[in-house]
C-alpha cells in the first residue's frame, strides 16, 4: 500500500511541478502546493470528461501535458532561482512534521459514511467513461449529490485508474494526504505573517506548528476518515491569510488564488466561500492600486483574482448542461419547518461551535486600537478583511442550512462540526496574527521609576 | 519591574491569551482513537466496512457485469451501500420492472458477512 500511495502522489503531484514553479518560483511553499494543484488538474480532467466525453485518464494526461507546456514560457522568463532562507526551510520542515503527527490516526481510523456515499462513489463513477453523466440523470444516485465539485473524487479516480483497482484504503490515504498538505500550507502561510525580521522570526516556527495541529484538532476524525471538509476549510482559510492578511505581493496573490480554486473545486460551500474570498482579494488589491501612484499593470491585483474565479464555474456549468441540479438535496423533512425555526436552530448550533469567538474578537479589537502602527509597519492587511471573510462565511453557511429542505436538527447534528471548520480556522489564524502584532508592539521608552535607586 | 509599563504588560497579556488559544486548538490534535469512545467508533466502522466488502464480493459473483439492478432493500444505509457497490460495473435503476435483478440484504444466522447475506432475485 505504501508503494501504491507513493506512486499515486507522484502521478498527482508530479505534473504540477512546472506550473507551480512558474506561479510561485523556487520558494519552499512550492512543495506544499504540488498536491493541491495536481488536484486542480484532476478537476479539469473530470470537468472535460463530463462536458465533452471521454475517459478521465486520457483527459488527465492531456491536460497535465498542456499545463506544463503553457508554464514553460513564463518559467523561462521568470527563472527559478532558489529562494529559501534557512528559516524558510526550517518552517517547511516544521509544518510538514506537524502535519505528520496526527496521521498516526490512520493506523486505526475507518472510512466515514460520507466518504463512501459521496466522494468515493463519485470516484467510482469517474473511473467509467460516461458513468458520471449517466448518474446525473439517474435518481438512484440523488443521495450521493453527483453535482458536488470533483477535486477529491477525481484525484482518487486517477490513482485507481493507475493501479487498476478501486481500493478504499488507498482512497483514504490519498484524501488524508490532501488534508495534510492543506493544513501544512495553512501553517506555512500563517508563518509568513512573521516575515523575516530576525528578532521575531523564531516565533513563526512554533506558531505555524500550532496552527497545523489546531487544523487537525478542529477537524477531528474527519481529517483521516475520507471526508473533504478539512481540505476545503484549510485551503479557504489559506486564501484568506495569503490574499487578505499578508503584505500584498505576487506570491501571496498566487497562493491565495490557487487555494481558492482548490476550495471551490472540492465542496459547494467551498465554492461559495472561494468566490467571496476572491472578490475580497480583488477589492483589497484594487483599493491599494487606486491609492498607489504607480499606474496599474495589465495583470493588476483586481483583474487577476476575478479572472481566476472564472474556472470555478467550469464544473457547475458542465453538470448543469447535463441536467444536474446544483442545489439538489434529498427531501426527508416529514413536517415542514418554518424559516424562523430553522434560522434559530442553525444560529444556536453554529454559535455552539464558535466558543473562541468572544475572546478572539476582544483581542482583535484591543490589538487594532492600540497597535495599529505595528500592523501598518508589518504591511499586514487590516483585520477587518479577515472578520469580513468570517462574517460572510458564517452567513453563507447559515443560508445553506436555512434554505435546505433536510430536517434541520438531523442535518446540523451530523454536519455542523465539519461545516464550521473554516470559521474556526479563521479564529485560529487571527490569534496567530495577534501574537505577531503584540510581539512587534513598540516598547515604551525606558525610565527610572525608582528615583532613590542610586541613593 | 520598573521597565514593565502598562503598555508592555498588556502586550504580554494579549500574547499569552492568544498563545493559549492556539494551544487549546492544537491540544485536540491527538488522534481520536486514543479515547475509548473514539476506539469503539472506529471498531464499529471497521466492522461495517468489512461487512460491505463481503457483500460486494457476493454481488460480483452473483450478478454478471453490465446487468441492470434495482435496489429494493429497506433502510437508507443498505439502499445507498448496494447502489455504491453496484457502481460502476452494473446499471442501477429505481424501477424494479426494468431491472434484470433485484437486490436486497437479509440477516441470517448463517450469513457469512457478519450475519448478513445478499439476496439476488431475477427481475
């Protein structure tokens, strides 16, 4: 199984090397982006397979080749100088190590219900040419929500096609690898908040490790039993930190866009949040460009995120053209529930997951009021962007629960712990940023408060 | 002590609380199966998955590839599992009249799949 996993990860991450280097250069973060970007290639292959026809395997090969050819020219123009300070290499090793510890659970964790009913059933459908399109029209598969975005099922299906068998254990390992890479990527990105100031950069290492461990802690068993929630939440949170918290820059923008694409290609709520985050990133960069004396370049911070949001519509378009209903859900509410009742029940359930919100909010307010010069000196985005992302994410999630026809108490009981991973990760990221700013707060001038100290 | 003014003390307090939040979040990264409840849940899931794999093997030997099947099993779980296990080699239909075979699951003391047995009835 170890050999099969390694081969699968090579087939999924290998074709992503050149495109990732073209986007972020020879930075250590490139290592953490290989698997997620490989998943995007698998997503594109699944989309073409459904839209145009043909098998997933051939489409994956064609699109992987096309992506690499398209990346050659930008890569040659940009060059690939290795840009890795000793601290950055240590940070990479720390987040990878931190992501490895919770994987001990794989020794005993079993496949979850949704892993079988949704993600791996989708992977089964993708392994047969035409099978997925047939399922879109077949009510027998309504319980499986075949319109859900395909990043993880497509990646698993690529591995199954490679090995000629549909092993659920292999699927579990692959999905867990995606979850781990997303958690490590989040830790890395939060570590970048600590910049490179020598007198503070050491704090990036333990904080980044704690963020990675917190991601696994919040996700609980869903991190290793085949569920897609941690990958969706961590990539969305990474997009927020990279695009709205870190100092504006080309690499941060590229990481934000790639992560938003991954989130939007994994789950429906990820699609909604990815679109919202990309819009906020575009707004932040556009405001900065407007205030800048420099004439906006053609690929400005406004147009790049918006253009990159277009591919998010690929899968929804493909399934819609085949008659798939994007918001189809199973109907099992025996008694109609009023909107007010659903709203109150949803609000209580979500609030019950956000225990850290009051404390983090107070800390954030204190930090913003007292130490905003430190934040400005570090060139970090205003905490308002993160809080706006948080509010929009919670609002979108609430809207999905209120508008859906599934019996609300059952639905919340079986999912709210997973669907709130994203907002809870944002609170963790804000706490990590607060540590950075508090550590950077200017010291008061030294003064002698013991006038008789010297006699 | 003389150099720790109120501003510095507040910065230390904020840092401590924020780090405590990170530690609290990270503390539950312990693999769930280390708790008794987590281990029991994992055991139940493992048993269920083994049962499903056993039923899938019966399905592959009892129904020829490419045939159409209708799942008539009662209970949401078995309906979903049989549909999943039939994919992609068999064609699943919701209309029993159009199916070559009807699929159901029954409990038997002699059932080799942890007390369960697949029932395949020609349509």
